[in-house]
């Protein structure tokens, strides 16, 4: 039958050293687990939603309606309300007041502003330095930072601002690449 004396065959100093080492190893393992957890939490928090609009991507029509004033940055077009010819960085799409405005592409809401010309206006980052600007909106259900899927409601067509009284209710629909207007018509399906 085993006796306690057998346990004493091992040098007590060796035992004490190994116990301390085992305990230290356990603490180190615990610390590295903690740091992995902390890092993975940090990594988790830093993941940004991705949007990836490219030169070959397409847009869906944001409203049902007729183009009242075409995009025109190489020649001026006539704005009836203002009685002036000027460049137009957007499509002015006639649509009924209260008509739904849908996201033409997946994007992240960059800003929601109100300005004199286009009223409530949403700017969305759709990826690769492309942005979509939707103006003449009301009852906007999205907030800055929201990720919006293609076809989601981003607002409703508002009464036109004083800049578009004669043209009637419409959606101001602008597309930019690197901050410069491009013709959204080239990307619309």
C-alpha cells in the first residue's frame, strides 16, 4: 500500500519551483486569452460596413417618374422656374408628392442636410469614391451612419422648393465620383 513517504522521494525545492512555474504558465495563458478576447472585441468594433460600387455597377431607379431636366455639365439647360440656363449636375425626375424614394444602390448615409435649393437632401457613400445625392425629400426614415440596402425607402418626394415651382414635385438625383458630378443615367438600369 502506498505511503506518504513515497511522495517525499522528489526534491521539495523542485516541486515548489514547478508549482510556481505551472501557476505562472496558467496566469500567462489566462492573460493571453484575455488579450485575445480584448483584441477580438476591438477588431469586432472596428469592422466597417462595406459598400462596393464600381464602374460596371448599375443603379436602380430611385422613383417612378419622368426625367424633367437631364444631367448636363457640358452645356447649359433651361430651368423654367429660375428662367435661366445653367449646368445641371443631377437628374431632375418628376414624381408625385409623397411618392416613395428608394435607394438606387447600397450605401452608407454620409449626411442629411436641408438647403434652399434641394430641400432635405441625403448624401450616401456607395463605395469606391462614388456618392449619390437625393434631394427634395421629406419624412426621411434613415440616419447618418445607417447602411441602406438597394430598394429600401429613404424618404418621400416633398413639395418642390422655390427653385423648382414650375417644374413641379421631383427628385433631385445626383451622382458624384471623387466629388465631381457624373451622369447617373449612364448607370441606371
